[in-house]
C-alpha cells in the first residue's frame, strides 16, 4: 500500500505550477485542503507498526453506502457473509465506531498507521473513501456500483457491474478497466486518474488536470473537459 500511495503522491508533486493553480480553482475542497496542509490524520508513511495489534468484527449491509473516514487498506470479495474485519494498532481499533455504514474514530481523529479492512458480502453497492487508502474490489457481480474518492486513493476492481458512477476528487488513481461495465458516469475534479472499460453509454467530465482513459469503445460517449485534463481512448 505504501509504495502505491507514494507513487500517487510523487505524481502530484511532479505537476507544473500552472496546472496546480488551475487545479486549486477547479479541483474541489479536498484538493484545496490538501494543498493548504489541512488534514485530519497524522499517519506515517513507510513505517511498520510494531506495537500491540487487535481485530474487530462488524456486520455490514452491502446494500448501503460504506464510508471510510480513516486511512485503510481495504479488500472486498464477494461471498454469502455480510462481515467486515478491521485489524491494526490496538489503540486505534479500540476507538473505532461503525454506524450507518460509516467507519470512524472516536476522539481527535489522529491515526499514525492505517488499518486493514476485509469485507466479505454479496455486494458493495456504494463506497465513499474520505481518507487515504489502498482498495481492492475482487469478483464483483452486481447491477450497480457508486464510488466516491477524496484524496490519495489507489483502487483496483474486477468482476462485472452493469452500471457505475464514479466521482474522483484530489489525487485518486482508480483502475476499473478490469471491471466489465455497460454504462458509466465519471466525474474527475482535480488531479485524479480513472481507467474504465464501459461498452454502453459513457458520460465523462474532467475538471482540472485529471485524466480518464477509456479502454473499450462505448456505444455512445458524452464528454466534457474544463481545464487542462484529458480523456484518452485506448481501445482494446
């Protein structure tokens, strides 16, 4: 997870001054907060946690929106259970609160090391990432999926979903090209990158310096770019 997040961070630093100025204006609240140094978590990159660890189990409803307010390495796989296991530093795990599909921390919200989250459920209808994370969604088989990412998110997904909605803010790197998709709506605000392989109706809007790559030719495409972002056509 650390290597991927550092790659995302390095890519953002490499952008030119003009591009960042435009992203600051058009890139959304999260990108502007990140540029000003306003973050809710003090967590350490590249440092393994060597203290006491703990795990907790939670029951999840795959039909509701799951929101991650803390840095996580999240793994989802399709299965008959509806279970989420969270592992990590004991002092952080003890402070976890999971209510109405939202995972958060009691107290001041400071966390120096990310948490490992494993979810097994028939589906994950919607995922809202509000903190840095590395996400893997494996074997998805469902009708619809909604994804919102804020900040440094690295995500990979595979399986089959008929219709997806994606909103990326900040420096997200979302790889959905291994996911069989019919219709897709994609919004990128800031310096995010989204790869997708939808074959039906695709609606793409890029605001800022972001990028969307289409890996299959859609039956109908509606696209809009506001800024210096790009939409690439890399059809197989």
